[in-house]
């Protein structure tokens, strides 16, 4: 009887916590009004250190951000760790479970996690300067999280290895004979965004498209940066990919986006943990990354509507062939996503090769 009473009491306590969390009516955002230099002074007084976990496929992906930030704010140190978002996410959950949060800023591809983290009371409701200029679909109404940068994927090919070819625009173009034995692609069962890309294509073109793609004998790798390295390597025979990011042509690499088909874009969400040890430094970092100056130099679409898109492109919400808000909805249906992952793993086998953080160029 006593055991049943204690169990019921524990259950009621848990329900009360959930009730208080949901109906505490204390979710209003702190709206930043200080100029950047004042936030900088506060961050220095706090210790001058900020730790950020950023989703990415290369440890050196955002070394430029570290240098830019530390050059712009002398005396500040940005401890930046770039790793796959799916790993960052569970590690952050471990911090929360242990009651020891030591990261100050998180920016992950796992966009479905942020509403859950907010519901758990883990995120600071903080609106940086210019928050009102973020595209409304990219910002939480209470500023618990918001888009910090956009990611857009292109089809790309090495013009030296494939000279004079007709540009592949639509997804069926990649099935042409000139791409036989020339494609290098990331395993869709190893990366949610690649899985999303294949789902978008096959919802339109069906399973037969994938069967014909396999007949092209593509090379499968881990990580979305590895295809870039492989197709740029003059010693490698593989010359084209559509599973890596990049908006602009570079040197001998040309790019294209479908207009009839659908391609991948999403906005990387960022947040400051409520228990971040260096909240002022985190605020400085987020305010800096959302400045028009920083947003205009990313080589992709800005998250601010008052910053022009890259030259030659419309604003992201007017870009044909993509819906930048749909990725978050797609990521939220985890049962369907796991069924898709299993389907591709059945066809391709488990992902083989080096870590996604290491370019596999052999």
C-alpha cells in the first residue's frame, strides 16, 4: 500500500512539473537593446570565453567563424566544435540529464529537437538585435531558437573531367550516360538531410529513378563534404555529385539547381541554453552572426529579410524548386524517417568508409 502511494505521489509530482512547465506563463523573451560593443564588454567581464557546438561534416568547416569572431572582438575566445548534429544532439541531452551544461551556444541540423528542448525548459528565450528582421518562419515566436544560417545543396560537376556536357538541371538528367561511373554520393541512410534529398526526388520520380541511379554505378561515401573533395581531386575519376552543399560555381566546378524537381534547403537553428555558463558571450556570438554584415558574406541565402540574396538569385522564399521550411516538418516525423532509412540501408547496406568528418578520397 505504501509502495503504491509513493508511486502515485511520484507520478503526481512529475505531472505537476509538466503542468508548471507548460502553464507557468513565464516564456516572454528578453529583447536585446544594447549595442554590440556593450554586449562585448559584458562578455569580457564574464570571462571572455564562449563555447559553441555547430553541426557540420568537417571539423574545420567554420574555422573562419572562429577567426572572424576573435579578430572582431579582441580578448574573446570562441571554443568551436563542429561535428555531426545527430551526435551533438545526444551529447547535449547528456549534459541536460547530468545537470551540467557547459556549452553556451548550439546550432544543429536536427531542427526537430529545438521545440522539444524548449518544452523541457532547456533554452533561453532571447531575441538578438535584428530578431524582427529574421524571416518569420525562421524564428520561434518566443525567441527560444531561430535560424542562424541557411544551407542549400546544388548539383555540381567538374568541368575538366566532364568537358562540354549539357548542364544537368533536373533529377533525370543525372541518369544520362555521361554520368555512368562518374557520380559520388553520400549514403542517404547515414545523414538525415541526404535522406531528405532522396525522399524529395523519389516522391516525384518514383522508385524506378533510384533503380536507374544504381545502374549508373555511383560511389557511396560518408559525409557531405567528401563528394566535394573527390570530384575536385584531379586523380579521382568521379566527377559529379548532388549530395553536398554549395551555391556558387568555384574554379572548375559548375553548379545547378532543378526548377521542376525539389532540392534541399534548410535553416540551421541556433539557441542559447538556459543554463549556459557564459550567457553574455553567447549573446555576443549570436548577435554578431545575425548582423547584416555577417549574413551577407556566407555564400548562401541570408536568414534576414533586409539582407539581399546572393547575386543572381531570388530571395530564398522565392527560389524555385525548394521549400526551406519543409525540412523541419519532415524531420519531425521520426517514425517515417526511420522507415526510409531502413529501406535505403536494405538497398545499399550499412554506411561504409571513414568517419563523415574525414574526407574519403581513396
